[in-house]
């Protein structure tokens, strides 16, 4: 009987986890960023749990939105796409808003995408967003997180 209850609980958790994860992502604080004339409405993932969940299980994201991951201190940041359904572009960003490097990430993969040097910020946008806007490494993002 205990095994059956544990099995049902495990199945329920597996089914409900995507629902709760997506709900949590939609309730994150937001910050307005800019890349030149291009505006970004970014959800802010700043706790360990928020960063771990990231954009998992999301089925869509408006083109002007993204997620800004904020870490306590600069270090090499590496991301993967397990349980992430959207293809994403990722920018690794220095404290002053300078984009260190940009990469494209395929959904539901475990490939590592890492910053080329220590950073505190990582911005995920829909795939191809940076390329379509002509934004490359060395460009600067502006907004509250990058004001010192």
C-alpha cells in the first residue's frame, strides 16, 4: 500500500511540476533593459530555485521578453536546456552591461553553453533575437542592474 501511495505521489509530482514551474516563472519580478533602441521586458531570476527553473516548461515567450539571471558574484556561468521547450539565445553579461559572448541553445538538450569569462548576469531571449537586432559581443545592455 505504501508503495502504491508513493508511486501515485511521484506521478502526480511529475505531472504537476511543469504547471508549478511555469506559474513560478510568470510571477518573477521584472526589470526593463535596453540593447540600443531595443527594449527588453525581463523576468529576473535571482534565487537558486528561480535560476534552476529558469524558462523550463514554457511553451512561448513574447519577442520583447526575456529572463535575466542574476548571480551573487562573477564566475563562469554555464547553462543547458533540459526541460526547456523553447529554442533560446543566451547572452553572458558583465557587471557594466557589456555582452561577453552570445550563443544559441537548442531545446531539451544537455549541451553546455558557458561564458567566456566570469559574469554575474545572463540574459535569455527567443532564439535569434540578438542576431536579428544586430547585437553582438561587446555591445552594452542598459538598465537598473547595470547602474553602479
